[in-house]
C-alpha cells in the first residue's frame, strides 16, 4: 500500500507539473474568460432586458393608440448598445454560440420579407406569437425571420428611428423577436458562466420549471481543461487566436468584401445593418473583439499579447498596430450602406484587416504551436 501511495503521489505531481509555456498561457485564461467573454455576454444580456422593456412598452402604446416616438428612439438606442456587445463577442463564436447555433439564430441576414409579411398577415400565426412570444419565434421561425436584424427592421429606417406607424401585428412580432433575442443572449452568458441572475434565469425557464439553457460551463472548461477540445493551455490559446482569425476573415472577405465587390445583386445587398446604418460600427466592434481577446479587455489583464511579446516582440508590435489601424480605417468609412461598391476607403480597410488575419493565422498561430 505504501508503494501504491508513493506511486499515486508521484503521478499526481507529474500531472500538475507544467512547462514554462503552459504556466505562461495559463495566466491568460482566467482574465480572458471573466473579463472578456463573460463580461461581454453579461452586458449584452443585461442590455437586452432593457430593450425588451422598451418594446413591450411600444406594443402597449400601439394597442392603446398612444404616442410612442420617444420609446422608439430609446428602444433603438438600447438595440444599438446590445448590438455593440454582440459584435464585440464575435472573436469567440466557438463554444456555445457555434454548438447551439446561436450565432445564426440571432444574426442572420438578409431578411425574408415575403415570409415575414405572410406571418404578419396570418391571424393564426400572429395569435400564436402573441400567446407564446419568444418561445414561438425561437422554435418555429427560420433564421431569416428573427434576431437582431428582424428587430432592426422594425426599429429603424435609413439610420433613424422608424416612423411611429407600427401595426398591432408588427408590434407583437417585434416583442416576440426581442424576447427570443434576449433569451439567446442569456443562454450565452449562462453557458460560459454556469449561472446567471435570478431575473435572467426566469426568462429562460418555462412554465414547467425547465431551463432553456444547456447546463454547461465553458469558462470552467477553459480554466480547468475539462473539455476534450482543450487538453492543455496551448490548445486554449490557439482556440482564442483561431476565433480572432475567423472574424477577421469574415469582416474582410464577407462583411466588407461582398458589398465592395458588388458583382451581383446578392452581394450588393449583403449589408450587415441596412436599417440602422451601423455596419461600420459593427465592423469596428468585431476588431475590438479581436483586441479584447488578444490584448485583454481590461488594462493589466494577462493576455496572448504578453506571451507573443515575450517570444517575438516585433511580431506582437505588428499585430497590435494592425488591430489599431484596422479600427481606424473602418471608422473613416462614410455611408458604407450606400457607398460600399468600389469605395477606396473600404478597400483600404479590407486590406488592413486581411493583413491582421494573415499575421494572426500565419505567424501567431505557428508561434503558439512551437
């Protein structure tokens, strides 16, 4: 038994012994999980609760024939704020956002106007939406009929608050869309944090007391290495950077690239936020998502940049500069929704974001694997 005990202790010590590289990368994980991922999703879900209150008040005003111009403006501001947090989460679309299809669920475009109008014209479907709200929208409607952009459609027109002429059906549909949107945001927070506030929990719990969430804790998976995809901290770091690579490519090639090339009608209409006119804000927030993931969301956070800098300061300087220059060039674009085609300012931003993607994919990733 003594021999067995000594062997067990030896094995345990061997398990906890980490290389200097693993120790350095381990320091990155906790602030990344808590200050970047969970903080972003928590803020998104919290702002979503405010948005839901606003659209419910709009529905009440529509039904009672009261003025709601101020409410439309406030709801639009709340939508923008919730949207900020979502776009600043897109460097970490792996995990629950991908596994449970939450990304396409809440952020698909363009909308299916014909199907939307058919829903609004159907007394039967609208009765179900009014009765079941977000549950019906979330479970029964396709991706092109819900999410951020469906809510945006009812809240904005050409960058301004939508005229206050919503029908009762439109107002009810808007409430259902937003309720489902907020539920998905809460689920994202819950899947990473393992818990949410009682107010948020109530919104994702059905009448039978069953939670809509998945009983997951990705924050713990990352920090404790208890997931088969992430068996060491190098794998976690590579996942973080891979998420940054993915969104950089999407911003350059699709979000900006399709409207810029405009070789056909489908690409010309590939505008991310065509009603609120916040597309360039979305793009900049996507790069901020990369910055928060790579450099840390809070000053002083241990981060991937620290490790890269310790191994190759010149490379780290290039990455940080490309991040900041990408944001600056995107923010210089004016009227993207109406001027994207062959716009030199858009091309300059595309080139810089592509450079950032290349640095992360072809230089940072190999450095992490050494």
